[in-house]
């Protein structure tokens, strides 16, 4: 019952917030398709996404590295002055949304980040939407339009004080989503 109540509060709240953000973004800038250099892509499949508990927690969000360079990713995440994430970095706040860094030159407009909207269940992850400036979460919020507002030294990472529009979702609901990742029931390796 508690879980049902939480979900019924959480979803409409995100819906309102995110559609406002999406509309604001569209008003500011017409959608322009960025140039993608596919030769700089890091292969990403549904299996690239794992239970958040098997990633490394940094100040309330989670990081990994698909190329095995986790130390480089953590070093940037821990930098007090910000910094540019290395290729292969994967960053998540909640189970259903992720950012992955491709090699330099993949997409200049997004600092080589690709945005993902995922579907997660006990069976694992499915990629629902992926891309750059056009990806929206299931509530209509455009990832790029929000995350590009982070001050340049933070490389599109918002946290709660980097210049992005805030997520007016109470922290306890985000933490609830983090602790209830259904994929954690499946035994998976760490990165
Ligand atoms: C309303 C604006 C908004 C939208 C839309 C949005 N985000 Fe965010 N996102 C934020 C903010 C603000 C935070 C930081 C929240 C905190 O730490 O309290 C955040 C956190 C994150 C993080 C953790 C790292 C960080 O930046 O702090 C990831 C990864 C992320 N979002 C990915 C996505 C993806 C992928 C999408 C689209 C599918 C998306 N976001 C849509 C504003 C947004």
C-alpha cells in the first residue's frame, strides 16, 4: 500500500515538472539535429545498464565506466572544480534515466553525452529512447534542454547547484526510486 501511494504521488509530480521544462526549452530554441560522428561511438546495449547498487555512488548519484576506466570517471566526479568526464562514463540518478559519454567528437553539441530513457524490470533493462537533443523522458521532459544549463565546468551534470532548473521532486522520492531498482534482484556483475 505504501509503495502504491508513493508511485501515485511521484508520477504526476514528475509529469508536471518535466512537461513544463520541455515546453520552456522548445520556446528558447528550435530543434536542430546535432551532427553525430558514428566512428566515435562506444557500443551501448540494454546490458550496458545495471542495478544502481552495483554502480558507485557519488553524492547521491551513480557512476560507472563501460570501458573499464572507472577510476578516471570517479576522479572527475569527485573534483570540487568540475571537469570533463572520460569516454565510457555512465551516470544515473534514477534507474530509468542515464547519460553515457562517447569518444571525443561524437556530438560536440552535447559534449559527447548520449541520453537514455530506460524501461527496467526484474528481467533487466530495455532502451526505450536514446539520442542527443531530442530525447525526452516518459513525462515529456527534454534531457538536453535541462542538462545544458549546467555551468560549463560541470559537463552537463546538474546535481542541485550547477545551474540547471531544479527537479521539484522531493529528495526522499528520488532516494526511494534508487533503493527500489527492480534489476537488483537479478545477479549482475559490477563494472
Ligand atoms: C526538469 C529538468 C530535467 C529534465 C527534463 C531531466 N533532468 Fe536529469 N537532472 C536534473 C537535475 C536538476 C538533476 C540533479 C538532481 C539532484 O541531484 O538533486 C538531474 C540529475 C540527473 C542525473 C544525475 C547526474 C546529474 O546531472 O546530477 C542524470 C544521469 C540525469 N539527470 C539524466 C537525465 C536524462 C537521461 C533525462 C531525460 C531522459 C533527464 N535527466 C531529464 C534535471 C533534469
